[in-house]
C-alpha cells in the first residue's frame, strides 16, 4: 500500500523507479483519490 496526501494505492506487487515518481501496479490494483470533473 502506498499512501500519499489525498491518494491511496494498493495491490499485489508493483514496479517503480527509484524515487517512486512513476509506478505500475501488477495485480488487484485499487486507487482511492479525489478527482475534479469539469462542468460543461
């Protein structure tokens, strides 16, 4: 599980760069985050 302000990522296994700037979940991925939806 990776916790950041306003985001939570969980899953089974992941790949990442050394600084955890870019990562990829390998299985059973789940992300909880707040997003903004633009109005029309």
